[in-house]
C-alpha cells in the first residue's frame, strides 16, 4: 500500500513489534515498537530501505517504544546511520526508554541521539 505521494504506508507487523512509516514533506518518520532483534531486523530492514528510497532530506527513526535491542539491532542501526548520512540525509534517532537506552550507552552508540525531530 502506498500513500498519494508514493511513499509506503504502515503499519507493518514483524515478530514482536510494529513499524509504522509516515512521510511528510520535510521528513520520513519510522516508528518502531517492540523488539529490535535478529528476527526483527530481517523484516525491518526492507521497510526502512523502502521508506528511504524516496531520498528524504531527513529520516526520523523513533525508538521511543522499543523494549529490547540485541547486537543485530545495533548493527542495523549503525549500518542505517552510515548509509543515510553517506547519501546526504540527516538521520535523527529518538532514544528508547531508559532501560534500553542504557544498552546504547554501554555500547557507545548513544551518540546517535543527538538532534530533535523536525516539527
């Protein structure tokens, strides 16, 4: 299913979570809920890639409802960050709740939570 502007619409269910894609004129917002683990990454990756095919200037990856991230999820986030920024896109990552955010701090990936999303 696509919206009038050609962007994919959601939500998409995967394993123990949901991904919802919302495309605005200024940004594409991808809201992830549940778990971002090995099985989820295999399903989430094509959703994110499809949402980013339209070359948005800004992608907001909302992790505020993520309950768990494993090493595959971290690897996916790093690869997504590298790919989008290499294409000149601004990636804004909204942090997960405190218990999950702690895992980002331990791995040193909390630097991804720098900017706020566009209004």
